[in-house]
C-alpha cells in the first residue's frame, strides 16, 4: 500500500469524523487517561448507548485511579453489575492497584508497561495512548477489524492469528501523522455507525470508491464469521431463600469461572442437593418451596438453564452469618451488591411479588 493511499484513507475518515462523528461522549470531556481507559474496557463487547450511564455512574463514584484502587472490590463489581463479562471489573481494580504501587498512581505512558497491566491488551493500550496523549499507536477493536476487512477485502476470520496479524499491519499503515486522538475515535465511530455489521450505509461511505468489498459485492460476507459449532447446554438450580425480614440468602461465587467472586444465589445440581442445603443452612420446610419460571442465560461459550426454587418463609440458621461465603442481604438493598444480571432480575421480581 503506497503512501498516497494510506493518507487518503485517514484524511477521508477525519473529514467524515468532523461532520458525522461522535463528539459528545462523556469520556471525551475531559479525555483523560483514566476516563479513556475506563470507557475502552466498558466498550468491550458492549455498545456505546448501553455504556454511557454505567460510565457516568462509575466515574461519579470512583473519579480517578486512586479512588478505584482504594475501593472495595464488591463496590466496584456493584457499579459494574449489568455490563457482564465481570473479569473486566476485577482487572480494572487490580490494574488500578498496580498503578498505585508501581506508577505513582497514574496509568503509564510507556506502551509496554501499560499493556502489561491486567485487562489492557495491545488495542486498549493503543487507544489510551492515542486518545489521551495523541501518540501514534493503532487500535484494532471489532469495528476497526470490520472496516479494514471490507476496505481491503481481507479473507478469513479476523480472530485467527494470521488474519489478525494482517489487520494489525494495515491498521498501523493507515495511521496519520497528526490528530491521532480524533483518528482513533473516527475509525471506531465509522465502524459503529456507518460500516456496521448489518445494513452498512455504503452509499454514504467516504471510502466507497476504494472499498474492495463494495467493488466485489462482498460487503455482506466480510468479515468472515468464526467457524461455528452449537453452544453446549448446562443446567443448574438456584435457591431463593427469603426470611421474614425480607432478606435473601446470597452465596459467594468461586474465585474462578463464570461470575467469579460475585455474590449470587446458592446453586445445587438437583432436588436432593437442594434438600440437603436447605436442611443445613435454613430452618425451612423443604416441601414449602415454590418453583419459579425457568431462566435461560447465554454466555459466549455455553447456554445456561436456571431452575429457581423459592422459599418465602425461610429462617436464618445459626450456621449462616455474614462472611466470605454466605450473607443474608435485604432485598431492598441489593443495589449495594454486585449481582449477575439474571440473578438481579430474578430477585427484582421476587421483591415486587
């Protein structure tokens, strides 16, 4: 790719951005390293309109690296609850603490040091350095991958190492020599609002006369999808034990795996395990349970089927006290605890009922 083609690509995107890009996103005012970092992590796997209220609430509560590092992890997870992919929140917290320990309470401007922090990979580090400091680093999120795949006619699934290597090379070649912060936002906005996954607006595209996918009639087939296979199915039973004081028994999830470290509902495999748990941890008649509607929740790697059982008159056992594994939490104060989205929705329905 020659220099003229490279400069044409970035120049046209910047011109498009000036008239049609997004200039009023909350993390752009001010565009500080902390705010850019937080927005980039939240925007992974999540759309802008969903992220905005979470971002605004998060920075009100934890406005800088020091506040995030000093916060309790449960508080961080509670602020994150509903965004999913909770490892992102745990990595934010851990990275902030490392910044306090190793980098004088700031996100480092050195690419290697920044990308070594938990949850900050090559693309996120590039986005922080380009947007917050105007440094010449490329980004390669899903929107950028889609744009480059179509513009250059890149075959193959973008998640494969060979295709990703090609896309990184193209992303770096297209970098302008100035306005790096605007360019990074421009190419993300372009993929998010114009060169979209479905129904892209090719007639409005400033790159249409050079786009390989448009010229060859392959806009709908690029980028190529990951070779698919059916999602595995898993099943669990969740126990909803509510006492006379309108408190519900919560259980801490294991440190690894789905929803790791979060508060959730006690889970068992079947009715025999449920009977044993209730007998051990609550003075309740097992047969007084009420089955609630089944819940289906889809993760990226499997589909979970949840069968909830409700006891409305549970009594706290002496064996259960607030601690690391179990706690009785008032239904009215569940917002203080970070709960997985399906559990939060389930308990909201129980409270309303």
